[in-house]
């Protein structure tokens, strides 16, 4: 199963993916993680967030998931995936083997959290077209997710338990 964690930078995608990976492996599942920052570095993509570059990067991630899908029980993808079109494409390709988790968090809280310094750099003009902060690179709110979690209102363990419960329902 492909599990996409989508949401703005700092919403908890990597944190929850790490926790879910640990829990799934303890339960005996094989798991592979794809983190957007690491994938972009491995692909030698720059931090230029044009729509075309974002779409190309998301397409590469979908293709990579297709290539390795049969090797793992779960592939956890923690990537912003800002465009509904790309999330719809993933759902169309993977069908029932796709589970989308929208991690929602108010922008003002994300700017305060800023674990990677993304928002500080973006607001200082050091990042061009930062996703979710400018009209050229919007984050399109998901229309068809499987689970929505407001990460400003729950700690990581509570969020993980919500995901785990939904996955059991989905798998049965």
C-alpha cells in the first residue's frame, strides 16, 4: 500500500511517517519510506519551486513507487504534493492500494514551528516560490483524502493512533 502524507512544510509528514514505519515494522510488515527532501537531493533537484518542477518531481516519485510497489507491504511517502492533479493521478494509478493522509495545520503555527527553517528562509526571500506562501506555488487543499488530521490539535502519538485505526479499517 502506498500511504501519502501530504501537507505544508512542518505539518508533521516526516515525523508521522517515521513513527508509522516503526509501528508497521514491529507488526511484521516490510516498509519503505520516501521523504520529499531526501528524494529531491538524491535526484539533484534544486529548491526552485515552479509548478513544472514540482509536477516533474511528484511524477518521479509516483513512478518510483510503481517500480518498488511489489517489494514492500507499505511505501510511506512524506512529500508536500501540493497539486490536486498529482494526488488524483497517484490515486488513479494505485487505486485501492493508495491511502492519502492530509496533515492540516494553520500556516501561522507552521511558521512558528519551522523545524527546518523553511519559512524563515522563504520570508527572507532566500527561497523562490515557496509552496503555500506565494500565488505562484499554492498548496491546493485536498478534495479527496482518506484521513485528515489537524496536527496543531493533537500530539504525534494521538495522530499515529488515528492513522493506525484507519489503516486497520482500510485493510480489513
